[in-house]
C-alpha cells in the first residue's frame, strides 16, 4: 500500500471512531455573535474571554505599527528580527506578571516547547500534571528528560514522585497549567510552590487561560495566590484578543532561553504590529475589572443553569464550563443540534480529553449579553427535553 493510501486509511479510521475534525469557518470578526455559512449564531466556544479581539484601540495600535514599522520582522530575533516593539512589549509583560524579563514567542505551543527543550535534558526530571496542555506534554518529550506524571492536582502523589526521583536528577522542574483548559478547574499553586522549594525544584506555570481573567488587574492565578514561579507562560491569544505568547522569568533565565530555545532562535520574529497591539491590549486588560466581573457572573450562571438541567457539569471556576457527555458521537450530535438552533459550542473528543469523557466546552465572554445567555440556556433546555 502506498503512502497516500496509508494516510487515507488512517483518516478513514478516524472517521469510523468519530474523531475526524472539520471545524466550521468563521466569516468576519470574532465576538459573541459570529457568522458561519452565512448565518449569524451565538458563539460560546471562544477563548476571547474579555471580548477584546475586535477592540478599536487594539486595531488602531496594530494599524499604526503596520504603517510605521511594516508588516514583518524580516528575520529571527538573533539575526535582525529584534525590533523596538518587541523589547517594549517584553518589558511591559514581564512587569505585569511580576518578573524581571520576558521573551516573546509566536504561540503558546512554541513557548512551552521551546522553554522545556532548552531548560531540561536527559540528566533531568520533569514532573507534569496529568491534565497539562499538549504543548507541555510535547515539550517534555522533546526535552528527552525523564518524565513523571502526577495525578491531576494531587500534591501527595507529586511529593511521592519528587521524594523518589529528585535525588537522581541534575535538575527538576514541576509543570502545571494554572487554569485547566478542558476542565475549568485550577491548580494548587501554593502547594506546588511549597513542594518545589522543599525539593529544590523549579516551578513552571502556564497561565494561558488565567491571564487577564484572575488576579489583581488580571495578572493571573499565580498573582492571585501570591506565588512567583520560576517561569510563567502567558498567551496573547485568549484574554488579550491577539496571538503569540511569552515566557517571563529572571533575567538569567530569559537570556538563556533567547540563546537556547529552538522555537525562538530558529523562527522569524513576530510582526512588530503584534507587539504594539499587545501593549494596547495590556492596558485594556489592566483596566478591565468590570469585564472580569461580568465574565465571572456569566460563567457562574451558565454553570448553575446547565447543572439544573441535569447535565454533568464538573465544579470549577472562571469562564470555562465543560459539559461531560461521554461518547464521541453523542457529544458531536449535541454540538450539531446546538449549532442547528443558532448556538455554536464545540464538542471536544480524545486525544484532547481522556477516552470516554467527550464533552461540550462552553466559554463565557464578558461581552455576552444576558439575552444571549437566555437564548443559549433555552436551546440547551429544548435539546435535553427532546432526549
């Protein structure tokens, strides 16, 4: 069988297992309302938590940078791609999360993979939460470090692994998301910080879904808990309404990453307009207490009312509300029924979540109106009653 035929067979197997993905195309801007196939529908599956993706101040900042600094950086950062905009954005983002320095990456995936590949290797051990994001998992694999997976948010299990494996490792690094993207719950950051101190290990926290949402001025869950990790990863593609990411840490750590993180060293720099837009978004995020209050209010209502319908909604906090369905095809049928009635909620299947835990992943946005949430709950109610 030829290569093309083998891939066709593999794709057919995905189809049979209910795992083939065909995402709808959004026509126009992101927001509480989006257009799909010519229809305007309610969107409840975006990570645009604060509703900033189309904010006029961010658009103006990007346009001004495009006019003044051009569309592209021209090269990698270590060649000729480091521009004033990059440096200014890195300094501002580092200060925002209470770290000495930061380095921009093209995506959160690139940030996590690059940092882990650079910081740990075959002589080292990493200790990773079982529900960490795929980018952390892949970064661990690429690092070639010894990987120890601890049960989700289980400090006792982590301590047992540290006690057993830390003495044999040159370096040890504990990895966790702060807000888990598919379950909507949070990591025990204070306990993790205490364990890493006790066992002379580093702590790397991915704040992708928490930055802008939790903490004073949206500085994240680490700030809310009074924890300063050795490395803090933040993305600009969620609450900031943009794209890209950064790793914030000590000046020494960031300088090392600039020299050894392959996804930084060997990638063309993000466009300067992205860095300028990030500065505008940062100002808006810091001044968004009203948006954060609405966001939490909306999410709490969605969580409560879906649970009242008898749906399996795990406890959690923040804007992510999972509804556990179980079987892959059933989850997608529910998602399709919602979209047919004008409510866009994606079904999530393995390998993103564990087998048997396919789900609907709802997310609130600060810019949702109460009437829009009313309508979403009405549609859920109709589908549940129809069985």
